[in-house]
C-alpha cells in the first residue's frame, strides 16, 4: 500500500475516533441530565405525596376543627415551592371547596337545631305559663300560710324554668315575648333576681331612680338574670353577689361583682366576642353541656342597643360584669304612675288595718304592672297566730301576683 493511501486511512480513523469520543461525551451528558431529571421528578413526586398526606391528615382535619373552635390554627403547605405550582393551586381549591361544604353542612345543622330548639322552648314556655295560671289560681283559693309558702317556692322554681326556656328561644331567634310597663332599674334588678335560684345572695345598692322604657324591660331583666346566675354559680355559695346601679354621663350602668376565681385572658376574649353579638352564634358549637348565657346576652345587647362587658376584676377577686344602658333607652317615672313592687311581707302586713276573726285579705288584680316580683322569702309563720300569718302570706302573695299581668307573647315583629 502506498504511503498516500496509508495517510488517508490514518486521518479517517482519527476523525472517526474523534467523532466517537464526541458522541460518547454527548451521550454521557444526556444520560446525566436524564438522571438528574429523573431524580427531580422522584423528589417532586415524593413531595407531592407528602403534601397530599399532609392535606388529608393534618390540614383538612385542622380546618374542620377551626370551624368549630376559633383558637385552632390551620397549617399551610409543607413546601412553599409547591404552593405556587399548579399542583399547589389545585390543593388550595380542594381546601376552599372543603371549607364551603363544611360551612354549608354546619349551617344546615345549626338551622335544624335552632328550629328544633325553638319549637321545644316555645312548648316549654307554654307549659310554664299554664303552670303559672294553676299556681295563681291556687294562691287565690288558699290562704293557709304553709300552703302559700310552698306555692311561692313552686312559683320561684317555675320562674327559673321559664327563664331558661325563654333564653334558649331568644338565642334561636325568638323575641322575649312579653310586653312590660316601664320600670325603674332597681325593679329590673329585683325582677331578674327573682328568676335565679340563689336570689338570697344578691345584694342591690341603687343610687338612681332612672327607669327603662317599656320595650327594654323584659330584655334587660333576662340579660341581668343571666349575669346574676353566672355570678352566683361561679362563686362560693357562702359569698354575696353585689349589684350597684349608677348614673353615667350618657346613661346608666348596672354593675355586678362576684367573689369567684375570675377569668383567664382567653376566656375574657371569648366572652367579649359572645357578648358583642357581632356574629351569629352556632347553637351546635356551645360546648357540652352547652353554655347559653353570654350568647343570649349578646343577642339581646345587639338587638336592643345596650352593651355588656366582663373584662374587669371585681374588688373581691372575681369578675365584674357591667351592663351599660345609653340615655335613649332610659326614661323617668312619675311617682303616681310608676311600677309598684310590693315590699317584703312583714312590712306590707304592718301597713294593713287589723283583720277581724275569720277575715282574710281581699285580692284585687291590678293591670299594667311589670312582671317583676321580689324574691319569694318565706314568712316566719311559726311565731305568729294563724290569722296574722294568713294576713302576712296573703299580702305577700298579692304583691308577687300583681306584677304578672302582661300581654300574650308577641310575634317576631321588628318593632320589638
């Protein structure tokens, strides 16, 4: 073989070898890129699997819990990079649809619960009213001091029963259901006191003769009764619940101080939210057992224009509740046409003329008086003659019954 041909062959082999080296290098780069891409895909797939598990096991359960309890924090995605990707957007749409579905289900449950409670409470209120008629009839029929004392106890228990049914009905959207005459703030507090079990522990100091307008009497009585009941239940049974009534520059306040253990900051925050009435309260989220008191007060405060706060401490280490009534809700009563509440039985009997043998007090029903009676304090019948005891109990039960004249329950009129 000649030399030129050999050189050509050498150059061809060199070029071929160079092309082969370039091809191998290129293939290696492609393979390396493929491996990196495959690794990235596996990492992305693993991250998506973790995000899907995190969504199903953590985020959605926390979201459902937060719809019941506001203090629960809902975590976000594990990887911020995924949150901005189409996959993350898809997950966010799942969260939004889940929230909408849960809220819709809760709304349906709340509506059903409200309807059932409303019907039940209205029936219970009707039963309480019927029972009150029976009690009043028995008070008209019997003058025996022992029987009257027992009837007063039954009357007091029935008042508490009616208040609880009334409070739940109000929370479910009902109106208080009674029309009252205007009453002084002291009479309002006395009426509220008569609707709680521990009425003997309530001590009231009134410094004003300001009265509430007629449409505010029943709502404020119910709100004060809930506050007094809460104060009594959360303080030692041997302590007093003090009530002070003060004028203010733009209205008046009813201040309730108890000797309980007070409230934590989180409890104060939740109480303030409930008492503001700023949002509709889901009756299915009131705890077990359900706590209606602050929620009912919030509904009444929002509807009628007064405010209630429990965020300060009483001088006795417990809770101070302040019910503020702005000036437009207040009025003044003339001495001759103001509401009359019978004084304690002993004082009432002393102002009556002496009874002849066999004579009992005559009962006369008076109209247009507020449904506010003093707490039923049994008369000391054991130290009196039968005629005197009958006069005392008859006079006292006249006073408690005189305030019961009211119109039938109102409808859901916006003018309430």
